[in-house]
C-alpha cells in the first residue's frame, strides 16, 4: 500500500538512519506493537464473555468444525511461508520469484478468507447470528476483524504485485495499474465465489470432479469472469521492458511481510484460544 | 525509486514531462494551496496549534455556559439536556481537540528541530494525521448543526447509556454515533501521527545526538507517542464494539442479552488513564525545557527525569481501575489498583524535586514563560496531591463522581497541561514568529489566569467533600453548595478574561510585537541555534551534537563548532544540496474520503459509506504511486528555498 | 459569608457532607481521607517552602543580575534524589496501611454483625430508586417494596444489594457510606450503619441520562421501635376511606390549597422542613387531620380512569402495575416525591402529576416506558399526549395520594 | 525459483544470506506443532495439563513466527524490544482483565440462573 508513501530523506541523504533500522521497518514494528493491544483487547472481550456464558447460549463445540479450522490454519501458514520467501527472493533481486510468491500468498490468503466465508455460512445456517447470542457477537466480531486484516493484507499484496510491473522509464502507468487492479478485484471476487460454492457442493456431493463441475455450472457468470480475468491478468503480466522494482524494494516487501506474518500469528492465538480451548 | 532517482541525479528533470498530470506536485509556497498540501512539519505544527487554540476557546465557551448554569441553585439558564451536551462536548473538546493537538503542535514544530532533523520520517503521513484530526473534529461537532443535538453521554460514554435503547430520543438520533465515529477517527490520527514521531525520534537524530542527549521535551514526545499507540487500541476496540451494537445489533453491552456494561468502563479506562498522562507528559517536557533556560542551569538529574517519565508512562497502564473503585471489583483488586496508583506519586515526585533542584543555585529570570512554568509546578503538585487522595480507595468512594474529582482533574489539566502549553507558546513564540510578547501583558495574563483558575477550582474541593455530585445541571439551595458555586463561577469569568487577554496579546504580538533575533532567551537546546523564523529546511548544515544541552555547548565552543560546520557544509553540497520532500494533495484527498464515509455511516447509510472508503483508498493509492518526490535546496546559489526545485 | 476563614467550615457541613459523618463506614473512609490530607499536607508544606525559598533566593533582581557569569552548571546529585525517592515511598506507606484496612472493612458487613444484619435490595431506574425488604414478605405479593425513601433501623448493619434496571446508577448517602455503583447485569452491594436516628440525603452519583441531576433519594434511620411500627404499617395494604354515600361524589370538592405553577427547576424544598426533617418525616406517617373522603374517593376513581394504574401499584386498591414505576401503596407516608426531588406536599404533588416533564425532563412517567404509554405516547413516530391531568382534576388525585399513609 | 534477476545490481553491501531452506523448515515445524495441538485436545489428560501444553505450543509457534519468519533474529534488538513492549503490555492487560472478570464479584447476573433479584424485571409483574 505504502511502498512509496514513506521515507525519502534518509534513503537519499544520510545513508544510515540513527539506529541502522530502516524507517519503514521501525514503523511496522511500532505499528505491530500497537496492534498487539488491539487484538489483545478484542480477544480479551471474547474470553471474558466465555468465562461465564449465559444460560442457554450456543455450544461452540457443536458448531466448530475442527477440520475446516485446521485446514484454514495450514493455508494461512503456507501463505506466511510464501511471503517470507518473497522477501527472501526480493532481497536477492529475483523478480520472477517475487511475483510468483506474491501471487501464491494472495491465493492462499483468499483461500483462507473463503474458508471463513464458508464457515460463517454454516454457522448462520445453524442459527448463530451476531445479534442472536453473546457468543455470536464476540465470535463474529473477533474473527471478522481478523478477516478484515487479512483482506487489507490481500489488497496490499495485490498492490505490491502490480507495483512490480512499474516501468523503469517514467512512462505514465497509473491508469494501467488501476485497470490491472480492477481486473484483479474481479478475479478475486469471482474466485472466492467459486471456491465457497465448491466447498458447499463438496460438502453435499463429496469430493469429486462432479461437485466442482456443479459449482462452476451454478456460477456461470463468476466462472466466466474468472477465466476472462485470468487471461487479462496474464496479458498484463507479459514480459516487457525493464521495471522499476528490485532489491531496493525489499524493504517494502518486508514491511508487507511483517504485517502478513503478524496476521498469521494472531490467527495462531485465535486458533488455540478461541477454537481449541472450546474442545476441552 | 523513480522519485529518488529523480531527485538524486541532476538531469532527471528531463523525465518529469512524461509524468502523469495527476502526479504534478503542488509547489506553491504561499497561499491556501501551500497550506492544504504542505508536508513541512513546522507548517503542520502551526495548523495543529491554530486549530487546537480555536477548539480551546470553544471548549472554554462551553465551560462558561456550564458555570453560568451552576452559578445559583435551581437555575434555568439552560435545560438539563443542553447542560449534559455541554459537559460532554466541553470535555471531549478540551481533551481531544484542544490539549492533545496543542501538544501535537509542539511535537511537530519543535521536536524535529530539537533533534537536528530536516523533517519527520514520513512527511506526507504527517499531513495526513493532521487532516484526519480535522475530520474527527468536524464529525464530533456536527451535532451543533443537526436535529439530534450534540453527544450527551459524558466524555467517557459509559455503557449502556450510549446504547440505542437509552440514547435515541427519537428515530434517527445520531448524536452518539457522531461521538463514536469522531473518536475513532481521532484515534487514527493520533496513532498515525505518533508512529511517525517514534520513527523520527529514533531514526532521524543528528549525528552525536544519542538517546541520552535528547532534550527532555523530545523524550516526553517519544514516551507520549508510545502511550498513544499502546492505549488508543483499547478505546478503538471499545468503540468498535459499541458501533457494532448500535449499527448491527450485537450484544456487547446489552445487559439483557448477557452484555457487561462494565466491560466498556474497563476498556475505556485502559485507554483513559494513559490518556491523562498523554495530556501531562508533553507539558512536563515543556517545563523541563523552560526551567533550565530561565535558571541558566542544566536540568537537575536529567537521566532520572527521563527515566521517571518512562516509569510514569509504563505504570500508567496498570492503574486504570482507580476510576472504578466504586464498581465493586472486590477487595483484592481494589487494593491492588490503589497501591499501584500511589506508586505513581514516586516518579512524579522525582520530577518535581528535580525541577526544584534545577532552580536551586540558578539565576532565575522571571520572564512570562518562567512564570507560567513555576505556576505549573505549584498547581500540578497540588492537583497531584488530590490525585493521591483519590488513590486511597476508601476515601475515593466518597469523592468519586463528586466535585472533588472535578477539582483534581482541572488542577492537573489546567494547572498542569494548559499552564505548560501556554508557557510553551510564550517560550517558543520568538522562535516561530520572530517576535516577543511584552512582559507586562504576558504577566498580566498570567496573574489573571492564575488567580481566576484558583478561584474557580479551589472551592470545588469543598463542594465535593460536601457531597455535590458532578454532572448535575441543577442543585438545591439547601445543600450548602450555593456560595462555593457562585465563587467558582466568578472565578471562571476571571479566568476567561485572563485567557482573553492572553489571546489578544498573542495576536497583537504576531502583528506588532517587538522583533527579536536568534536565541532571545539565551537558551540551551538546538532549535534556538536557528534563525527566526526557521527556514523551510531547518538546518543549513545538519549539526553534530557533542553534549546534552547541544546549543549551550555550541555557544561555549564557538570556534570548534564553526570549523566542523564548514566541513560538513562542504560534504553536503557535494551530495547535491539539501533534499526536501515535495508537497502533496493526496493526504488531504484520503482524509476527505474518510469524512464523507464517516458522515454517511453515522446516518446509517452503511453501503453508501463505502464511497467514502473508496475515495480514501484511491487517495492512498495515488499517494503511494506518486512517490515521495523531492527537490533540492542549494544554499550556495540562493540562501532561499525558492529555487533548485525540479 | 464564607469568604472569611471560619467560613470554610460551613462549606463542609451540608446534608450530604462526607466530613460530618454519621456512621462507622463513612467514618472509616473519612479517616483515610484525613490521613491523606495530613501526609500530603506535610509534604506540600515542605516542598512548597523549599520551592519558595529557591525562587526568592535565586531570583535575578535586576538586569545586572542577569548579566552575571553563568552559575555553576551542576547536573544532579544521586544521593539527594535517592533519598527523596525513599522518603516518598515511606510517606505512601503511611497512606497505604489505613487504606488497605478500610478497603476490607467497607467491603462487607463484619463477621460479628452478619447474623444481625438487615438485607435490602436497591434497584436504580431512570430516574428513581426502588427498595425491597426480602426479609419482610407479604403474603401473595412478595417482598415489601417501596421507593425513594429507604427506612432502616439504627445500630444494625444494613447490607444493600445494588442492582440497575436500565443504565448505570450509583447509590450514595454521603453521611453513612461512600458510594457503590448500580450496574446492569452485575451484583454489587454495600453496607452501612447509622449511629443514631436521623434523616439523610442521598443522590445518584453516576451519570445516567437527562435527569441524572434530579435522581435523588432519602434514607431514614429509626430507633428499633419506630422501625418495627413502620414495617407493620407498610406491610398493610393501602388505607381505604369510605366516602359518605350522600351523592356528594358528583360535586366538585374544594382543593384545600392554591396552586400556581412555580416553573421549571423551581426548588421543592423548604426551610420549615429542613429545621427538623426527621420530625417532619414522623409527622408524615400519620393521616392528616383535614382529610376529605369525598375528594379522596374522586381521586381514587381518577387514578384508575387516567390509567395511572397501568404503571403504579397501590396494594389493596389496585394490583398489577408495572415493576418499572414506583410502588405508591404508601406514597402519602413519604416525605418526598419524584425521587427525593420535591417535598411531599399538595402543591408539589400537584405540580408533579400535572407537569412531570417540567419537574423532571425526560422522565419515564411522562414519556412512557417499555411499551406502556405515559403522559405521552408514540404515534406514527411522533410523541402525542396520552394522559392529561388538568389543574382541576389534580386536587382529587393529590388528596387520594396523600391519604395513602 | 531461480529465475535470473532483471533488477539492476546495487552497491548495498553483501547480499543477505539465502534463507529459503530455513524458512521452509520452519513452516514444516509450525505445521507439525499445529497438528500436535489438535491431537492434544483429545488426549485423556487433566484439563490443566492440556491447557498448559497448548499454551506452551502456542508460545513456541509465536516465537518461531516473530523470530524467524519476521526476521527478528537478524534485525537489531531494538525491533524486538519495541514489539515486546506492546506484546507484554497487551498480555498483562489481558490477564488482569481475565482475572478481574473471573473474580466471584464479577459473575454476571444473567449467568446466575438461580438469582431471583430483579434479573429481568420486565418479566415480572407486581
Ligand atoms: C493531566 C491529567 C492527570 C494527571 C497528571 C493525573 C494524575 C493523577 N491522578 Fe488523576 N485524573 C485525571 C487527570 C489526571 N490525573 C482526570 C481527567 C480524571 C477524571 C476523569 C473523569 O472521571 O472524568 C482523574 C481522576 C483520577 C482518579 C479517579 C477519581 C474518581 O473518579 O473517583 C484517581 C484515583 O486514583 C486519580 C489519581 C491520580 C493520581 C494518583 C495521579 C498522580 O499521577 C499524581 C502524582 C503527583 C503527585 C503526587 C504530586 C507531586 C509528588 C510529590 C511532591 C512527591 C511526594 C508525594 C507523595 C509521596 C504523595 N485521578
Ligand atoms: C484539558 C481539559 C479541560 C480544560 C482546559 C477545562 C477547562 C475548564 N473547565 Fe472543565 N472539564 C474537563 C476538562 C477540562 N476542562 C473534563 C474532562 C470534564 C469532565 C466532563 C464530564 O464529566 O464528562 C470537565 C468538566 C467540567 C465541569 C463539571 C461539569 C459537571 O460535572 O457537571 C466544570 C464545572 O465547572 C468545568 C469547568 C471548566 C472551566 C471553568 C474551565 C476553564 O478553565 C475554561 C477556561 C477557558 C475559557 C473561559 C475560554 C475563554 C474564552 C473566551 C474569552 C472567548 C469566548 C469564546 C468563544 C466566543 C468561542 N469543567
Ligand atoms: Cu441515576 Cu444518575
Ligand atoms: Cu486515572
């Protein structure tokens, strides 16, 4: 998001900052310290209400599907690995890997979000609503806030990905990048729709090609958008003249990575404290 | 990269023509555009200062209405409802729109100068923080102009009074939504601004400016910034939960569905107590600059003052429940919070003692800033003592929510924060505007304020002990409160006159005041080595720091410093001159998206609010795409900064 | 005038003074306060003298003073600093010990007095207090319930369970004990004891909405015998006065008082009452001499006709009512109405039942509550009048309510 | 993963070491611990032991995450300190809040089924 929003002076002039830590990195760590308090307060709220549940409040054990949550956790973990590798690759100036890894992170991040949408769908079907019970209230708010963080992360990843196509010469690029972004958004929405629908039909018909086909058939528009979008995206990604993205941007990717890892870590906490503890 | 490359290599200008018109950087140095697009920390500081002083007058005006209503028993000057709106807005305005931004004004203007930096670490983000602050201020104050009226739930908005069931007088009431939304926005501004200050102080210090050489004001800025980033998330969460309750019918604070209103109180005060130190630490920083300067001595016990500041900040997170002694927490919890609270007296006392140590053996010049600073020491100490009385939980169970508390916090907030900020304005006025306030008028305003303040708030201790609860629009004449209230109201008007004199004198001085040159106070810290007003790029040559009171050292080692500066100047020119960040429209654009979104949201047009969000994202996107930009100031050609720009 | 020195003391002896206390709990809290005053006072004198001395001694008196060479640039003295830190800690210990003792003391009834303690439930409503005596059950009704005036026996520990029905309130009788909040969905309690019979002022001490300022109550401490009598009287159903059956009912009756609207926020207290409030209270328990049975019967009918009964219980005369409105069974025996705001006399009652919103803006009797229409009701998202008590009708209702001893 | 780099070479000192294998290994360790966590929940052990074990595994994952994935190991200690300030405060406040609300004084009325006093006054009449 802010790959160029920041830090000009030190970069150019006093080559080193007073501490040797790049400004952006310091900024990120301070922000994450603040975010600890943010999630700390939110998770505390959830736990406080779990300490003395209202009589007749829903039993989370019956609702939670540990398989799904475990799957989502692995997915987020892999995305975290990808972004770590992307930083590594960027530091070595390996542009192609950076792009691939960013895309991988995005795909896994979206898969995680799809899991969440799927889970919400199931819970709502079971009658757990944000307003119906305190458990619903805190559960949806907590995981929803985490989901928003993931969403922002995906947006940032996408912008970073598009950023890697910025031409090295000064040719105008904003409009192209905006178009790129919009197509990307279309693909994402269509993709998540397909994925959630596929998950539902897998649930109904078992894991088989048939159920996937079913999902595609029922979401023809989404499937069309998805396919067309992918085509345009690969056209956008065709090899071209030199780009303005290299080792110097490693710090940008790294800041993004810090944010993304932190989301993963928060999920690690949520996984144990919100999900696993309920099974005791 | 492009922007940096652009700035770094002469000749890069040739590419500039190919840039999208969208990214043409504004270059006006005067006029409205220059202010709307500024990234200069000094200008942003002034914007903060002027807005804060405006809101100080608004908040003070509200306070006067409160005092008029309370002047006599059973008064009918304003209605209960208006009164409730008035104290809510008075406190919200004073805390979030006057004192905090006034501190931020000093952080912005003074701190980078004190550490020998050319600007803050992220100049455009700094502009963004200011515009977001303005957005928050607007949202909170919309209530004056719409049918709902202003927020009326008190400045700590205890649940469930803020819930839909108890705050909607009629369908579509949005006063509480305005408050909730406004505070969230102000939180964003404060956190973003503070992250910037943290990075700046830690990373942009001039060579030789070690952490233990930082001026105390800068240290307090750093600690305050930490308090802000660590405490605001708590209130943000509380506000988000409340917003969910109000807008999407969740149950966080709905008692009937298992909600615990007291959770709001905890979350609020987890923020709220650090918040009061956010209000006082910058003030303490200012005092720690003024006292040494006017005593012509270094600060007594610098390391311990710094350490105790950090200590206060840290302890401040462990005492929040002292605002909740009467909520029935149980003996153990009450005792624990009671003792923790008392512990804060120790580091605070250390500061008082060291300030006195600074005076001891000095040569005190009783100029106006010094008067305000000494007034601060007295009044803050006094307010601190009533704080200790609150800290003793059994005593507090009588004082809580009585006028004793009102007395306590006005002593620390006005006698503390406001006195120090007024001192700071006097102190740095010559640096910022190159003119000095006349001693006579300065001292007159000081004495009016000092006397008026004490006449207003001293009797409130008695009112509290005599059982007068706060937040009451009327009281009966048979309770023994009438005299003290009348005295207090008279005092408030004396105080008002004092403030009026103060402002008038400041404005007059700005236009007609006595002109002064560099360093009129014979001061000690780096910012005074600059000409007045400081040039846009602050330092012609980034200074090298050799001692704690850097400028005092420079003054006592003139030759050595001159030689060093000349050398550095040479190497700096070799680097292509002074690099300055370009102005930008996008912080303003992003903030205005926030305003639009917020207004739509509080009107419960949730989907439309996405438009505002979209504008904001677009603003940030362009902001990211345009790059930091930058241009060079070449001192050898022009001593001015009009040229050398790409 | 309190502006000369002795006057300060007058500023501390009001009816809600926390200094001029009347019970052991408030006394223990005052004791802690005094300790803090002494300790901080001594520190203040010490620090202030040093500060004054330093200011005066080192002050530059004229311009030439300012030109003298710079003073020694001392940076600090660790021994002084550590010494002062130690001294501060010591001072705090002096405060901490009585603090801790009083925290535990005030938390709950001491073990020795537990068996003899009286338990009362107090519930805060916007903007009045309900009091229940769980130990005084009335057959087929539940605990004895009253409003806005809490009557307790002297010398017995009273444990008050604090509940809130809508928003937060706080229970505060300064002369007897520090406040404890009434918080929705939370079970709080406090205890207090009155040393001698007395009439005490109390007030809600947590901001609770528009009329928070006028959410008050009274606490009456009675000798054991008076208390027992009061309990018996209160447990009885409402008094029934049979009017003479000579058709006088049809005629309008004289009011017995002159009413002139005193206007918004006009005080409801009188110095006559304040000279001996306890005596006034005792007097209020007895029926008035000049009762007019016809007027009262008219009032009784109006009370039903105006649908006051949808909210208010008058046990014996009408049951039902609603839990969120004060029980009026013995309203005539209370010294105040509208939650301790107005003294209970004809004019004030008249004022309250004809113009509740002028006395107490936004009150629920005026606006309606929980779907029950009050003096106003919601129609098509607009408030429209529902109950109108005219100045002509009011005297009958006033007489009826006053008869409910 | 070793496509040639199109980015221009820079003069910024020695290139950072390649952490590819390390990172993959860490990810695997994290995955294994996550699996273990789920298993632990179903073990027939006393509740306290399981909670303890889960918290230990949680902290190990947390530490691996910030220390290796987030490069704290290779960064200046100051970053660690900065983050720890926030983390420790958040932990401390969360724990104190939980302690406060666990306290018997804090049991919500709505969860005390037995309580009869004015729990839901709207439901009672009289
Ligand atoms: C600038 C803001 C500021 C500052 C600095 C303080 C400082 C302190 N405050 Fe205050 N406080 C407020 C602003 C502030 N407060 C506000 C706004 C409220 C009310 C909020 C609301 O309800 O609306 C409040 C309320 C408040 C309460 C709750 C009262 C209640 O509602 O019941 C308490 C309780 O403990 C308290 C305590 C303290 C203490 C112990 C200090 C200490 O930090 C003071 C320490 C200073 C000294 C003690 C003096 C100097 C020391 C010495 C000379 C050393 C020797 C002294 C001793 C050994 C005693 N404050
Ligand atoms: C920094 C914070 C701050 C500051 C500076 C002040 C300043 C003042 N405050 Fe306030 N106050 C609070 C913070 C602050 N207050 C808080 C937090 C509360 C609690 C609210 C709550 O309960 O929710 C409170 C509550 C509060 C109350 C209690 C209300 C109640 O509980 O019912 C009172 C009563 O007297 C009061 C009075 C004053 C007065 C007389 C001033 C004076 O110092 C003001 C001096 C300034 C002036 C007099 C301005 C002069 C202006 C002119 C001369 C020009 C006229 C202006 C225009 C035309 C725009 N304040
Ligand atoms: Cu009830 Cu204030
Ligand atoms: Cu506090």
